[in-house]
C-alpha cells in the first residue's frame, strides 16, 4: 500500500460529505449497488494514494474540487487503479460543483474554517481508518468532530534542570504576588502541593494564620512569650556568644555546632524540608535558606540535603512525578494529574501518572491498590488455580495452555472449548456474557457467617482467575509476537514482500496486547463494582470485548491462514469495543 499522505482539514470535509451523499442515494435506491464498491475504493484511493495527493500538496480548496477530480493527471492516475472511475468521478465533480454554487450563493468563504457541523465531519488523518465501516456516529466526538479518545492525556517529560526551572517559576510568581522571600514561598507552596491559587487565596484571607499553619511562625500565644537571651546552648550546655546562637522565628537558640550535627543526622535519615526546631515541643520547620547556611561547609551533607529537598518538592507537587523506571532521572509533568497512561522515552517505562503503578484503566488508583493488596494477602488461597493444565471436557486428556488465546482445541479429539469455563466453543459466542459475569447469590445476606465467607472467597477467586489468566496470556502472546517477527524476517529474506507489506501483522499483535491489557484490568473494576444496571452494562461490554479479543488472538495465531482483510476488520472491531468500554467506564 502506498505511503499515507497528510490530508488537509477541508479535503477531509469534502471526502466525508461526498461519501455521505452517495450513501444516502444508495439507501434511496437511486444508484445501483455496484456504486457502493466504487465509492469505497475511490474514498480509500484519495486518502492513501501518495502520488495523486502529494502532487497537489495535500491542499484542495472546496471551489477547486471539480477541477481536481476532472484534471487529466488525476483522472489518468485514478483510472489506472480503479474500475469505472471516470463515470463515478463525473458524478462526484457534478455534485461538488452544485455545492460550490450553493456556497457562493450564500456568500460563504471557501477558506472559512467555520463549516457547518451538520454538513461536515472533522476527522484527523489518524482517526479515519475506514470511514465507511467506522462512521462518525459510532463513537463520541468533541465539538470539533474529533473522535473522542478516552485515553488521551497531555503530559511532558522533564529532566532535573527543567524541573528546577519549572519550580522556580512557580515560586517567583508567588513571591511577586504576595511579597514574601523566595525560601518562604517554597515552604508555602510545598504545604499546599504547589497549588498557587490555594496559597494566594489563603494569604488574602489571613496571612498570619497561613504562616502559622505552614509552621513558619509560632502560634500567637507563644510569640508573646518573652524569654531572656540564653548564655549557653540548651543542647551542649556550652557557653556561647550571642552571635554564635541561631534560631528560627520561635527564638529557640542553639549553637552552630549543634545545628550542624542535628542536620547531619536528619539528612542521613533522608529528611530535608521537614527538619524541625530542636526545641522539644516546637514544630516550626527550617527553611531552605536557613538549612543551607548551616550545611554549606560540609560538601557531602550539602549535596545530599539539596537532593532530598528536591525530591520532597517533586513528591509534594501535584503536577510532577518521577519516572519509576530503574535508575531513571526523567520526570513527568501533567497539567491535570489524572490516572492516565504516561511513558518515559528514556527507559520506555509505562505507568499510571497518579499512582505510578502499572497503567490500570478502567480501574481507578484506590481500586487497583486495594486489589493488589488483596491479591498479595490471598496468594496462598489462590495457588490451586496457578496450574497451566486442564483436562479436555470431552476426552479428559490433560492439556497445557501454550498460547494467549482462550479458544482451545484438543490435540487428540479436536474438541473446541473455552479455557476459562470449559464450555463448547461452538455455542460460546452467544454465552460470553455468562462466562465473564459472576453470578451473585441473592440470598447470601440471610446465610451464616461461614456461608458468607465461602461466597466472598468464591467471588474473589472468580475474578482473580480471570485476572491471572489474562496476565499469563499476555506473556504467552509475547512469544507469538516474537514468532511473527521471525516469520516476517524469513519472508523478507526470501523476497516474499517487504517489512511494510507484513507490518499489519505486527500492528495486529500490538493491538491485541493493548486490548488484552485493558481487559485484564476490567476484572478488579468489576470485583469492587456495586450491583445494579450499570454493572450489568459493564459486564455486557466486558464480555463483548473479551469475545472480540479471543477472535483476534485466534486469527493472529493462525495468521498465515487468515485473510488480511478479515484480520484488519477484526482489529477495527476489537479496538472499537475497547474504546467504547473505556469511554463509558474509565475515570473522567
């Protein structure tokens, strides 16, 4: 297939509008059915044919549509590729000429971006994979007509220097607004997760109380107490000159040597921004400026203090996260701190931005934390389902699962069955809803405590088995991916096509991994979800997704016997199921 070309906004509008027009005519019976095939081919051809589109720079104004479609070069190129192009092209050009005339009569500017939403659908080049099979009504769209992506998430990657600059800009903005020192500004922001608006709002309400709450100033009752200046350090009890005694706003004075030893102990314990006054019942914290004046003569302690202080600022900032990859120094910055997927370009680690655990939609962070804790606590109870073998439900021979697909075929009797429920696969398609749905006991509340405990364990094991099964399938499908890569390499070496020709197989394997990964995390979500109509809807969509995933897995494992068009169609259906489930049930 030729290389994909960039389509201008208006060209996408033209193609979408034109195809919708002829689809309507087909439904009215005004056109013969063979036009549908030709229109589909033309639509794909105009979108994908690099030579034709690139010759016009990918930019075709509405008023120039007829000229483009009827030009000699484009007609010759298209006619060589598509049957009946001249006939259909004339019809398109005629209809677009009428559209140009209508726009001209209404005083419309062809270059105006404000096209009618009812007449045009605005898609990006990546969104339109198969317009006539994946219509604009199938998925939710935003105000601009873009297909809604429930996983879309804006984030940036920072190095340490960029993160320091980002923090300093926040502090500078605050200090210029409320007129406090740079080091005091850091304490105020750190106490409010670096939410600038919260600090400024509290400062306007009561600046003194803000300083007290952030442990910069002592409470008014303590501040009024007047104590005679000490003549010795309360810690080492050595007589000291007044200039050698240092204190915070609380006026609890200690000698420089004691402060240095105190900071050394605190920093070795990993404490930096939370170092408190040494007085027994005083909770004022030291500022960065004060701390640096104490540790400046010890390079080791100074470096460690600055490192721990920076880590504290990152951990306290609602928009910043360290990449959890091993020995990785990259930071994620997200304007909105949602539980969405982020990936480090340096170490390739993928995780949830909010909790830094494995990406886990549709389950939210508290749900997956509870689930992982429960799995760790109940690991011994679930050991019996860890085996990779089950007996064939027809001939009872032992079968080992060596692939990711749950559609199993006994090597002895050729019986097709489901690995999870052992049901006959021939009737399993319509019963997937029952296979993935846990059936609650409606009378469990009236049962004994022992019966309730058994029911709770049964429910947990039901979801855990499916959760773990998809984990194992993901690992087994990694082996399938490697086999596909090896097989493609062999075909390329034997001049049976190029890597581009076989790229669709790798795309299918990657999509299968993404969809099964999402399906894996639907089971913790379902386990903690309350019963009711919404859960029934979720279980239905979950079952639909699982059925399509298994169909896709089956086709990929038999890729050489599977038609490419059939495989790509299954890919489209599976991804559509996944996006629908995430759109309806992922965290907003």
